[in-house]
């Protein structure tokens, strides 16, 4: 699914945040990447969804080499992904159902299918009663559930979650982890979550990596 | 309210640009129509020492037709006042006269060039170009046309900059939405759909305003122009071709501004 070979990542020349890192993430795995703030977790995720070019080495997602950023390749790749952000990144002038429908509309789904899918997703994240609300009318936990629903809507092959519970209380965080667990176990979606707060009170079968001083290693 | 304000900020320069373009087209049409009308009445008299048999000698000049003026008619008009010997001499000495109808009504300088061209011909002994009132009026209209052209170019350039600025503001206002949609897999063009829809609404409003103004002015031309001018103005009621040109300009200029900013956005954001 994701194969990184000796990759180095940086925002400025000669100041690598991630250095000579290798990893291999298989299909349908649940991966958690942990590390302290500023360790490069989100940077790594950015390179996987094509927002940051790889300096050295090679990075392939789903068999596609994305080492060099290519506009169309990046768009095609993102269409196979669902991305969840710490700050939710919901579109403020869209209602909740429009936000969830956005990835489906981008992929030209039929309106009938979109309505059905959005309705199912709203039920799944228990927000059917707020379908016409706007993001600023929802709590942080609710917004993150919308974000998860949006990421799941188009049946992605992989979900990338960047600090999905970073802004949430323990109860809301556990709901979000549960939703991600269901996506992985029931729908067979590969989940790659970056977090500094590991899921609590959850029987989750995951593989953990840690990033420290620019080097990523697997935690046994 | 904010939406309305930004809409006006875009619609206003667009209306200014389209109005000046309408005036430019209208003046051009009036001048061209007037020019065509005058060209069919206007002719140059060419005086030749011998008959012009080979018409190709005048090939450098673009003319519709050349009419020979009958010498006998000229002699008939004066023969009663002349003696037999004078009449014989006149018959012998009288040159050949031709009326040259040009394909287009020339400007003053073009007319001088034609005159010089004709005079350089060995058989031609004289040329009368009749620099009449028509020529003076035509010069005035051409001057008006040039002034309107310059004004149109100035308005076009300043309007383009204003449109560019407003689209740039929209790009800034919608930057978060654009980046989120791109993260969801949308192309840059799809992500900027909100901006495109405002531009389209603005174009529609501007076109309706400009067409309404234009047709009101044309229908009431007598109210906005001098009576002396009305008599020389040809019919300009049919503005269908000009209307198409206005629609094309209304679409092309915002499209160029939008495309330029899309390219800039792609370069700046490295997408």
C-alpha cells in the first residue's frame, strides 16, 4: 500500500525533518505514528497526500510513485484517499450534508447515490439531526465526526488522519477512534493515523511507529 | 451585503469597459457607413492628353469603374459661341476627360497619394480631386473615431486591472475553501467554482445593463445628438454583429484575468 525507501523530507533545503526513513504499510493495516510535537509526523503525512515533495529516496502509494509532485497524479491519488485533519477543515459555507457530499460531487457521483450515501454516513456518525447545520454550529467532537464521515463517503482505499483527536475531549476522541476502527475492520480500509495521544480503552489491533529526531522506527 | 459589495466592485468596471466598447463600435459603424455612402457618390476627374486605352496603367489604384466623359457633349455646350476655326482648334486641343470612381472613400493623405500616382502617369495631364465638405466632415469623423479608440483602450486597460484585483480578492477570500477542496481531490478549476459563478453572474448583470443602455440610446438617438448630425447618420438600428462582439469581450476579458490568476495560484502554491 505505502512503501517508503530512504526518504528525506524538509520544508527548507538542507534542513531535513525526516531523514533516510524506510517503512512498508500493507493493505488493510491500522497504523499509528506517534512522536512529540514538531517531530515530523504531519510532515510525513503531507508527503503521502502529495502536499510536500520528497527530497531523497522514493515514496510509492498504491503502486504509484509520488516522489516528485505531479499535479494530476496528486489529484488522482487524493481521490483514493480520505483525509482527516486536527482542525477538521470543514467548508464553513457548506451545511454538514454538503460537506459530507463534497468528495462525492468531486468524483461525479450520481445525485441519488450521493443523497443515499450522505444519509447513511450521517446515521453512522449519529449526526442525522444536524444535517442542515453549518460547521460553526457544531462542537469540536461533532465536527470531527463530520470529518470522518466525509473521509469515508467515497469508499477510499486509505484514510490518513492527522491528529484526529488532538482537539477533542476523551469521550469525543474515543468515538472518533471507534469510527476509524470500524472503517478498518468492517470496510477493510487502511488507516494511517498520526497522533501524540494514543487511543485509550479501545481494543484496537494496530502497528505503531514512532518518530524521534527525524528517524522513524517501529515500536514493538 | 458583503457579497453585493464585491459583486458591484466587479460589475462596475465591467460595465465601464463594455459601455466604452459599445461607443467604440457605434462610432466605427457610423463612420464606416458614412464612408461607404460617400464613396458611391464621389469621383475624381482625370484629364488625359490621349485616350486611356490600357486601363491596367491605373492598376495601382483601387477603383470601382472609370467613365469616359463624352468630348462631343463638352463641345456642344460651347460651339455656338465659337467660330469655325476656333471649333476646329478646340476639337484638336481638347483633352480627354475621365470620371474615376474609387472603391473606398479615401482619407486626405490617401487622396493626395492617388493624385500623385495619377499625375506620375505620362498620359495624364491633370487631376481634380474635389476636396469638398465631405472630406472635411470625414476627417472630423475619423478624428472622433481615433479619440474614441484611444479612450476605449484606456478604459479597457484600467478595467482589466480592476477586474484582476477583484478576482485576486476573491481568491484570497476563498483560499481556505479552495485548499480544502483540493485536499479532497478536486482540480483547481473545480475548487474555484464559487469564484467562477460570481464572475458569470457579474457578466450577466453587466451585459443586461449595457444592452439596455445601448438600445435605449439608439432608439432615442434624436434626443442625444445634434439635428445636423442626424441627417448624415446612416441607419444603425441593426447592432446584432456588434452585440455578439460585446458578449465575446464580456466573456474574454474576465476569462483572461481569471486564467492569469489561476496560473499564478498554481505557481505560488506549487500545485
